C-alpha cells in the first residue's frame, strides 16, 4: 500500500497538491508515514511553505523519534538557505543534532532574506560565523552578498579553516580586506567546485596549492595574472569545467600570449575578456563558448573532441579551432564578423552537425553569399536551423540557390533586424526546402516609433504569413518580437 501511494505521489506535482491532502495521506502509523516520505523524491526547493508546514506538523503527529537524524539532515540540506535552516533546527533537539552533524549545504544570499541588507557588515560577519560554527559536516558553503562591499579577512579565514576538511563546493563573491589567499586555505583538500568573484589570486604554487579533486572552476571579476591562471589549471589535474567572466588578466612585458593547457578540460566559458593572443590546449574539450570579448587571436589545440561551439558578440581577427571538427554537433554564432572562407574552413567536415545558428553574422567580403545549397550538402543531419535575414545591396545574405533539401530540419528559426518586403518571400523559399518541418519561429525587431512604411511592410508580412501557413497547416508557428 505504501509503495502504491508513493508511486501515485511521484506522478503528482507536489508543488500543486494541497497541504491538507498530503497531511491526510500521511495520517497513518508512524513507520508507514516516514517510509512513504522516504519513497517520494520531493523537490524541497520548489515546495510551498504551506506544504512544508504540513509535513513538519505531520512529524509531530507521528513522532519525531521515528525520523533518523540523517534524513532530517538531508531535508535541511535541501532547504540550504541559512535562515530556513536555523528556523527549522529549533524545532526540537533532534533537529538541532541533525543541523550540527548532518547538514551538508548552507547558503547565505542577500536575495533570500531582506534583513541581510539591513545588517551592518560586522553584525553579518558574526551571524555567518555563529551559524557555520554550529555545523560539523558542511560540504557546500555559498556566500553571495551583493550589498556588502567587503568582509574583514579574519572571519573569512576562520570560515575556510573551519570547513576545509569536509567542504566540496565553495561559492564566494565578497571582497576581503586585506586580501585572503583562498587557494592557500582550500588547497590539498576535497574541494570539487570553486566559484569565486571579486577577489584577487596571486602567487599560485601548483606543488603546494594543489586541488586534487577540483572539477569545476569559475572566476568572475577576479584579478589574476596569465601565468597564475595557467599554473592554477596545472594544479587541478581533474578539472572539467572552466568559466572566466570579466577577469582582470595581468600580462608581463615578456608575455604577450595567454596560454592555458589542460588534458581533462571539457567545457570552457569565456566572457568579457580582452587579450591580444589566447591559445588553449585542451585534448578533451567538448564545449567552447566565447562571449562579449575582444581578441586578436584565438587558437584551440585539441584532438577533435569539440561538440558545441558558441560565439556571441566577439571581435577576433584570427580564429582557429583546429582541423579536427568532425564531431561538432552544435554551432551557434551571433553578432560576429568573419570571412566566409575562414568560417567555412573551420567546419567543412562537421557532417554530424545537428544545430546551426547564424544570427547577425556579417561576412567580411561583399561578394560572399552563403547559399542553402552549401548548408544542405555539407550538413545533411541538421535538425535545427536558425538564420537572420540580411539584405545587402539587393542580394540576400543566405540565398536560395540550388535545389537540395534540408530533409531532417524540424525546427526553423528565422528573423530580421530591419524588415523588408522580401522577407516573406525568403521565408516561403526556406519552407519549401524543409519538407519535414514541424515548428517555425519568426523573430523580428519592431521599433517603438514606427514609420508609415514600416507599418505597411509589417502588415504585408502578416498577411503573407497567414496565406503561407494555410499551405503548411502541419507546421507550428511562433512569433517573437522585440
């Protein structure tokens, strides 16, 4: 009976169930109640306060002594937010014990509780210190305080030293005065993920500040030299994910190129970086995302493992992702200028390509036209195709030359930045080339102050699409205007 009801609850969104209904379902013997709770994988993050109150009250009905402290610790860990954990832990002695010995996740976030913003920095430091020191098994510590300019170094060091032996994930975004060498405090331990913001990293010593278990590293608004960043990657023999957001990269006079190397790196995200030369050697890289960056040269040295390539609003003179691109499955390029021969040379053998998005891409030669024939022949397995409309000197950027069909395309995304009467004709031509299309998404930019001519073209486009869709009744159509 318990197993059957557990399956029923799994099929029902607990976020939509009334608290009294759950309470009624659990009003049985204590043992069956907690067996049922254990059998259902509850999303404690999405659960409403009303339902949570009912479950806690249910605990009183059936007896707290029947719930193991380890289970209580898991519940508190799911809550995460320090305020909720502290309130829940005062329920009874057993919950306080669970908080002390079995709480794994603890988060201090200024968005979780408005009172954080009203506290002075010193009072906030005391509150965080007292809460952390009441635990002994923290595995994840998150401190994100957007309203705090800086913490004193002493309490930050105390938090790190107290939790370093059990900590596996650290997320920290507050400046410290004076600066704290977080790598020194957390090195040679069990840390698997480090998310660091608004701090500086200096004097990296791979032999001493080693992270044998670190798999994910995120640095945002961090000051670090190119040499230290390279050494830091060397100190992480298992790293798989690297994120660099607006880092302040210091380059020495003798070093004009930032070179990073990792045999285990699988995913890299780079945003708001400005460098002359950036060379990345990563034999296992599967995903590369460059955004809002200025580079003279970017070169990827790998072994053909790249599957996802995304370039968004990047200025780069020379882009080289290697010759082995046969495993590429997703190419997403937007707001980018490049010569078509160079771009085409990067992905000519990407026969496995499933998704291609070219949005706001300007090819540097006025005579260069990318026709659908080339796309259809080179990428026969495409299922998602996204193209933005660009009319240059009366000629379409993505012409309809040729007769090859895009047999496997099921989602087509088309859009404009400046509307033209020819746009609807272009859409019609593309629909004819995609016989198995299931969904069409139209994206357009509509100015607030529209001229009479713009209104006329928009009206004509709407009428054309209505007539066109009568021919393609099986295609789902979406419109997104901005």
